[in-house]
């Protein structure tokens, strides 16, 4: 069983809340505010700093893996999708996303709980 956490810009969070957080919100690209180039670079660097390694690039998407942790990440122009496959990894991706969201420009969404941070 996988556990997911999303990191997006605050504007995306605000838009989702305004719309009542519909179930298909993250499937509608137009609703997801793009990261700036600086944010994309920073997120990529931070993933590597916490043990994720670039696995592959496809178009505008970068995939990362942390095999020791049992977690992966997909960084697109509009969202960072973190996935964990074990309890320790769930805790770690939750903490990583919370830390980054706590800095002001980004928001964390836990789709399992349906909650924003």
C-alpha cells in the first residue's frame, strides 16, 4: 500500500479550498499554479539533500527515488508528488513536506486525509 503527499504553491491550495477541494482537483492542470524556475531548482536540490536520487526525466517531469527509505518523488512543473511504501517512509515524506510547507510559499496536501497544511 502506498501513501501520498503533495507539495504545491500556496495559490494552488487557495484555489482548491475556494472550489471546495473537488475529488478531481489535482487532475485538472489548469488549477495547479506552476512553480517558478527557482522553486523547481530548489525542490530538486532539496530532494537530493534528503537522500533522493534522480531516477529519470520525461519531458518536464523529474522522477526521484530513495531506495533506502522506500520512497519516490515526481516533480512536475506544477506539483511535487511524494510516495511512500512503508511506515518509516510515510513519516519521512510527511515531515519533509511539512517542513517545506512551513516556510511560506508552499502548501502540503495529504490526499488520504483530505487535509491541507
